């Protein structure tokens, strides 16, 4: 009888650990629908999709870094730089939309590579290296933009932000969905995804096995930089403005989405689909608070509480093997 009870507890913990993120999301969505009649409307759902498409992409890059046992605090600053570079290219430099976007993505790649080299080759702690890049990236964005916002020409980048597929689905949401599917596929079905997870699980073993640990570490920060720059481009497309102060606190939201999605900050454990749900949980919290006219500061408190609860839930079920 005792063994059956113990088996039932283990099974319950295993199920809860696997589906806790989805359970929290469903319960939160039900609460939002009940307390606000304006929540579950096409206009509001579309706004949520547009607003959090950028954070979703950043969270994909952040999870890739976290899987290796690292962290990237520079994503918000790189997003700001991406929006500023795009705007400068469309205005002062006279580039067309395609080359403006490519230039911004390459800048994000360059900054990500620098962070990756500091972590992988200079053996600098990820927290310190990415914090330094966070400061430099923000400063670079402010210098290029001369401290102020840059308005993009009408009918350029804004066509992405206002674009609709089949007159209903925002283009921003489609872009975010494509990025998520790419990351999910790479993580689940390619050797690259398995190796990245292995690095976070046991870097020493990965090195002994002959894996190119430094190159893989470098790659995840480079990819994270590109994702951050892409986020800046998408946000710029919504507002038609490149802002050097864009993305402040975005790194914390991205980390929170990963943690809520069940990722371990020690590395080696994380799921891209669940990270998307983590982003949606943050989106629901922010959106319902805005609909209820709650100031931003209580929103930060609730976000923090949800992160704490998520970590405690992970700790409570950490003894269960998947």
C-alpha cells in the first residue's frame, strides 16, 4: 500500500513537472477571461501577438544560451541598437528596407560574437561579459541616435508592423512563429541541439568527448545577438521609430519566460515550446493589468512572484526523473 502511494506521488509529480507551465497558462487565461470582458476579443488578442512577438524571438535566443549554462544580459541593448541601425539606414544612409534589416542583423551578430568570444575564449563569466556588452550596446545606440528617437520614412519598415496575412493574422506573429519552429526543430532533431544541451549538462564530459566546446558556446551568443536585433527591428516596425532606450528590462523578461517555461539556469534543461508559453504567461499578466488600469509597478511585483513560484515548483519536482 505504501509503495503504491509512493508510486502515485511520483507519477503526480512527474505529470505536474511536465505540464505545470501549461496548467498555469490555462488557469491564468480563464481568470483573465472572467475578470475582463475586453480580454478575449480579436483586437486584444491581435495586440498581444504584436506586442510580444519580439520578446518571443529574444527568448528563443536566451534559452539557447541558458541551455549551455550561460546567460545573456545584453539582449535589450542589442534590440535597441537593432532598431536604431534600421532607422539610420532607412533615413541618413538611404538604404532600402532589405539592406537596412540585413545591416541591423549583422550588427546584432557582431555584438553577439564579441560576447561569445569573451565567454568562450577569454573564459570570462557570462554574467560579466554580457553585462559589459549590455552597457556598450546601449551606449552605442545612444551615440548613433544622438540620444533621441529616429522616425523612419512612411511606408518602409512600418509595412511589416502593420502587415496582415489573410487580413487577420499579423505578419509579426507569423515571423515569431517561424523563428520558434526553427529553434524547436533544431533543438529536437539536430545534433547541434543535442550538443548544446550536453554542454549545459556536463561541459567537461563534452570536452572529453571531443566536442568543440568553445565554438558551440560562441555560436549561441551570436544567435542570441541576431535574435535580439531582430526583436528591435520588429518593435521598430510597430512604432516606425528607432529608439536607443528601447528594450530596457527585456533581458529580465526573456530570462523569466525561460524559467517559467521550466528551464534550469544551471544549464542542460529547457524546452522551446514551454518557453513560448512562458512568454504568453507574462503577456497575459501585462495585458490584463493594463485592461484593469493597474500601474506598472504592481505588474513587476506579480511577475517576480510568478518567477519565484515557478522556481519553487521546479525544486519541488526536481527529484523526479523525466
